[in-house]
């Protein structure tokens, strides 16, 4: 039985729950993959203190059997409701109407929760962050997969930079990134690639379009893939279109953002909280006069999704936290710079997973 499943079963007892329902619908909940290793898009896990079931439909019987050996397969039959099968699983675990059955409040739409309350035999109890709490801290196997994902993503960057030239459109650059991510092992993008050129680089999450790149202007490349095991990369580099020297102010902004990125990385270690990590980069940028131009958070947790769940307000970093470090300065009508690295917290600091070089003017 996997350590992850065991941890959740132990947490059930602590929270006075007899079972937990973990549902993914159209792949909207990576907790299913995390706990069961089932990578399909639709399933309900029924986890009790001692047993574990996976309820899924005919598209996924073979995969559930193969990918989730710790879970007993409950086959959805045509004409029956998923909740009928959830009830079957609860009964097989010896649970009756009085059982306290947790469901993930962050992942279940209100309409589904209402149906479940009527149809599932047991007292439904909303849970928050129960599984996510474990996902915050990556083990050695997860870190190894994240390292591989980042290495491949940096290879993509190295291949694409020399292709960038005046006249190319943002979309054409994005296509090169996406195609090469797949070539280097990604199963998909961890989010739609952002290619933001010239004045568009002042828009932190610009919608990549058909604007043509011009010599000397900045281009923000923000991209990542979903690699083996479902682990994601997320990197940003700001590059400059060849043919003309970049504007001196743009060069200055680049150096400020890069120094802020490095300062934050240096400050990252076990025990530090998010707001203090964020403050290091924010203070640095503010001291250089750009306080109003760094308009988003310094980063986020990274794992099975690009923005992995994390209790940003309360939890301190521990060994195995994987975060992004992505300060930026955005000047409306002029342009912007963002530099994003993926970092893993180690016993005495942090290690950079994204080794792609920074720009040299
Ligand atoms: N591309 C999304 C992010 O960097 O957070
Ligand atoms: Mn990014
Ligand atoms: Mn990011």
C-alpha cells in the first residue's frame, strides 16, 4: 500500500471520518492521481480507514486495474448512478448509514454535493486541504521527476532562443515551444504558453497572439510541460529580438528583476514563510524605484499542477517544498521583464531546478 494512501487513512482517524470521497471529473482533481496513480479523467476514490476503492466507468476499467493496484475496482454499470456504486463500496467496507463520509469541499460543485447528500448513505462532511497538505511537500521520487521535467524544459528554451528573429509572430514562437516540449517528453502543456513581445511584455499574462516581433524588443517566454508522473515545469525567461540593442532602460529593468530573483532564492530555506520570501524580492524592487510595477506575487507551489495547492498564509517552507521564483516589472506601453525559476527547498537553502541561462547583454 502506498505511503500516500496510508497517510490519508491515518488522517481520517484523526479527523473522526470513516471515509473520504475523492472525485475527479474531466481531470479536474489531481488528488486522484496523487493518491491512486490513476491518470484517467473520471473516477471517485472511496477511501476508508482500512480499504480503498476506485469507482470508474468502462473507458477506464483496464487503466484503473493497471495503474491503481492498491484500489479495488468498482465498475460503473450502465443505467446505474455513480453514487449507487459509492454506496456499494461503503457497504463492502462495512460502513452503514451512520458513517461520517468526508468529501473535498474545494473540488465538489454545490449541485453535486446536494445530490450526494441525498443519494449517499452516510453523513457527508466537507473537508478542506486534507490531501493537499501532503502534496505540499515532495518526496525524493517526486523531486527527481520535477528535476527531469525542468531539465527537458530548459532544453526547449535552448533550442528556441536561436530561432527568434524579427518578423516571427508570438504564435509561431509559442508553436516552437509547444512542439519541442512534446519532443522532449511532455504529455502536454502545464498552461498555455505565454509569448509576450514588445509592449505586450508589460501584460504579465498576455494572451499570445499574431503580433510580429521587432528587432531589439523584449519577449517574455513563459511556458512549461506536464511530464512523467504528471509533474509540471514552469519557467520564464525574457529574451531580446536580435538586430538592435535593447533600450537602456529595459536593460536596467532586467538587471533589477534578475537581482530580485537571486535575492529571493538566497532567502529560501526551511522555516521561512511565503510572505517573507515574497518580501525579499518586493523590497529589492521597491528600493530601486519600481514598487508599483511588480504587480503579482513572487511565486507559487509547483507539482502536479502548475499552481499546486499550498497553504500560503500559514505554512512555512520545509525540505521538499517546490516553488517558483518569478519577480517581474511591467511598465504600461513600454514593456516588461519577468524571470522565473523553479526551486526546491533543501536542508540549508534552495536548489534551482531550471538551469536555463539568463540574458547576457
Ligand atoms: N505561467 C504561470 C505562472 O508563471 O504562474
Ligand atoms: Mn510561468
Ligand atoms: Mn509560475
